[in-house]
């Protein structure tokens, strides 16, 4: 009888280890999503800068922040550097997408191996409310009389 109780304890610990490993894998996946989104925002900012300064005179003065220092340069000097940075960011994003796909596959295999299922019934009602709120975010309306 004592051996039976011991095996139950070991099984519970094993389940906890599996749950913690799964939670860590999901956290890593979410961190990848967050970083990809952040880098995509930087790429869009680079695109806006390129679009704004490309049609201007190449000898015109512009300012660029390098390592926390504002430096005066010409558009002719800055434009190639901004384009290179944008291309570098796009390459990093592509590699991160590959890592994300590998992580998704790893999680799926882990779910199949340990027969993990996620309950979504409780979250559906909460998600609908948050989606309705999310559509109005970012809109600022002033008084009607002005």
C-alpha cells in the first residue's frame, strides 16, 4: 500500500513538471509574438521615414538619433543607412517567424504526446467583451460645440 501512495505522489509531481514545461513553452511563444510585433512596428516606422525623406533634396540637412545622440547629416548619408536598417529588421523578423513556427510545432507535439487540451469555454464570454472595447480604442473626440 505504501508503494501505491508513493507512485501517486510521483505521478502528481510528473504532471506538475509537464504543466510547468508547457506553460514555459507557451510563454516563450508569446514572447516571440510580442517581439515580432515590436519589430514590425519598427519596420513600419522605417518605411514612414524612408517615404518622407526620399522625395526631398539629397543635400538637405536631416537629423538622426544614433545611440541616444542626435547627429546632423544629409539625406544622402542617412537614407541608405535607414534602408539597410529596415532590411536588417526584415531579416530578423523572418528568422523569428521561423523560430515561432518551430515553437508552435514543438508545442503541438508536446500537446499530442501528453494529451494536453486547453479549455476555452470560460474565456469566450470574456473575449467577446474585450473585442467590443478594442474597436473604440485610440479614438479621441473633442466637444461637439467647438
